[in-house]
């Protein structure tokens, strides 16, 4: 049971309370070392142990095969929009599937380094659908295909990753999994590279996870900064430069918490139940509306609207008074958004549904 309000922020987002408690207890002295984690050399044996455990736990949780490297980098998702093409594009053609703000941003940034092509776009639907992979126009000889597997702002999520080979492309698939990493399994047989900022489902902002197939390393453009060359980062065990040590430690605590909960399979089960509860209520109500097509709905980010938007401020004030925080939607979409990442218990979603019902009754 949580002792804190339920926080529906899209990110930086709520963390498991048990993780925060452990971090608080270890703040001044990590495991009798006399040092807090922020004060340790990244090359010392104490941090070395934290790092190795975090990497091993992430590999286990996501069942990352041995021929993929796990990198802990800096710069966040937006920096990866440059770092990926700098490493993988070979300055050639890259196919983009546009499903919302984040994939659009990725394609725009890639233009600085390579030739992005729009293979498919859901813009016409206002990004409330996902384009059917069978209709994608994939380029022959593309360096890679990029998609955002969960669009945090528009609330659309790929329920399965495309099989590019079956679609006639030999290009590796790159996914931005920032906002649903560890909420469901990843089919690595379909992925060349996955990246994600930590601040939604993993830990504090400042560390970026990159999982990359080994054969994709070693092709960086000459202009690629050394600290962002995946091969250099991999060869140095993510310690070519000083890594974001405290964020890695916090991510490691989250990984341990996830394992104790039953791992990603259990998280997926809970996330399905949470999403069904919330979408179920929204769909049954004529007071609220979610505009995303059923098959494209995100289990993590649920944008919704009050049909009468003049009630938005009253809704948010009432939510806050009930201990339901950060429900305001992204400014580009408006309305409300409930982000229900791994750290959100079903009790929090139930509390939100109870509030949705009470607010509707009170306003009738
Ligand atoms: C899917 C996705 N990609 C990329 C980003 C950008 O991440 P950052 O702000 O860490 O650069 C976000 C941030 O919200 C996101 O949700």
C-alpha cells in the first residue's frame, strides 16, 4: 500500500515507493562503504558491483540475447534521435513510421545526418490509429527502419513489433521504447536496436538505455562524438566517460523491485488489468472520451477528454484534492492524460476511476 498520493505524470514519473525507501536508507552510506552512491568513483569496486548487477538484472528481465549489448548512456531519447543515425545510418536512407509526436521528432532530427523517408504515417487520423504494416512503403537498401513503439503523448502503442523480413525489408528495426520499456516483453528477433530514457518506467532522468545488436556496432559516421559512438561505449562497458552513476543505481533498484514482483510477465498482466479498468470506464461513460482506436491504445499513457472542456480546471482541482496528481494532458493534445506505468498499482487506477465517476455525478 502506498502512503503517498497517486502520481499520473507521463515523466519524470512516479517510482515504486519501496525503491525510494531503499534509496533513502542508503543515501548516506551504501552497504557499509561509508559513501553515498553519488560520492563513489565509477571505477571503484562498489559502483562496479552496482553496475554489473543492474546490467545483469536488465538482461534477465527483458530476456536480452547474448548477441546484444546493453549500454547505459546520457542524453535521453532526444539525443538518441541524433545518436542513432550517427551510428547506424551510414548517411543513407532511413525509413520512418510516423505514429505521433515522438516519431515525428525522430525523423526531423535524422534529416541532419541521413535521408529519412516516411514509410507510413498516421497523421491523417490525428495519430489515433497505427498504420497497418502491410501498407508500409519500405525502401530497398534502407540503413534501418525507425518506429516509436509507445507514443507517450498520443497514447498509441504497437501491440506487436513488425516482422520487417516478412514485409520484404532486410533493414534492422530501431524502436524508441522510452515509455513502455519493461511493461511487456520485447521480441528481440525483430529488433536491431532499442533505446529509451529512464524517467518513465525505470528511474530518474539522466540515464538512457540502449540495447543494440552487436553486428550494428562499428559503423559510426566520422562526425559522431566519441562518447556517443556505440562501439566505444560498448568496448568500455558504458564507462568511456563518467556514466550517470546515481541514475544507474536507481534503475538497478527498480530492476530488483521488478524481479521481486514477478518480472516483466507479471508487470504485463497487471498493466493489462489496469488498462482494461480505465479504458472500460472511459468507454462506458458519455461524460469522458478517449479518441484512440481500440487496437492502437497504449497500456501506459491514456489521454482522455471531458466532453465539456469548460470543466477541465474543476476536474484537475478536484483530482488534486483527492490525491490524484499530474493528470493534465500534454499541451499539444490538450485534455487529460493518465500515465499508468509499472509503479502505478491497480489501487491507483481504481482511485482514478472512482473519482471519474464521482466527478461525473457531481457535475450532472
Ligand atoms: C517516447 C519518447 N521518446 C523520447 C522522449 C524524449 O526523451 P528526453 O526528454 O529524455 O530526451 C520522450 C519523452 O517524454 C518520449 O516519451
